[in-house]
C-alpha cells in the first residue's frame, strides 16, 4: 500500500509540473496571438494610409505628384513588409496553439493516471473494510480469519 501511495504522490507532482507547463504554453500562445493581432492591424492601417495618400487630389504640379507617388510607394513597401511579418507571426501563433494543445493532453493523461491510482487505492481500502481487516493490522496465529 505504501508503494501505491508513493506512486500516487509522484503522479500528483507530475500533474502539477504539467499544469505549470500548460500555463507557460498558454501565456506564450497568448503573446504570439497578440503579436499577430498587432502586426495585422498595423499592416491594415499602413495600407489604408497608402491608399489615402494615393487618392489625394490636391496636387498642384508634377513635383508634388512625384513626391506623393514616392511616398505612397514607400508606404506600400512598409505594408508589404508588415504583412510578411504578420504572416510569420500567424504561423508562430498557430505553432504555439498546437504546443498548448499538446501540453493539455500531457497534463490530462497524467491526471487520468493519478485518478486511476487513487481509485485503485480507495478500492483496496474499501475491500479491506468489507473484510473486517485494515491493511495495517497484522494477524496473529490465534486470531480468527
């Protein structure tokens, strides 16, 4: 019985470790999702800004038109780079979500094993109480069975 209780204690400690690993994975996934959301919003705003500048009609001469075109093209380049960063951030966020799911599966597996071990210990204790004996009580040759 002592070995079974030690195994249960070990499984419970392992479950706590896996729960901490799951929390870490969850915070990393949240951070990655936040980065992705920020980069997506930045790419959207930059694209809108570039479109607004390209649509301006208050240009008076060719030099202004050329300057505005160069500025709008530069904004489009920034938007393209930001979209590429957002795509990488999305891939990272997806990877972190998969890691979170795996961490939860590992934690749940240990929890199931610990619950099964606890039920096994409880069942043995219940069997001993039905038979009239306690697991720690030893019999002597003169006691009835």
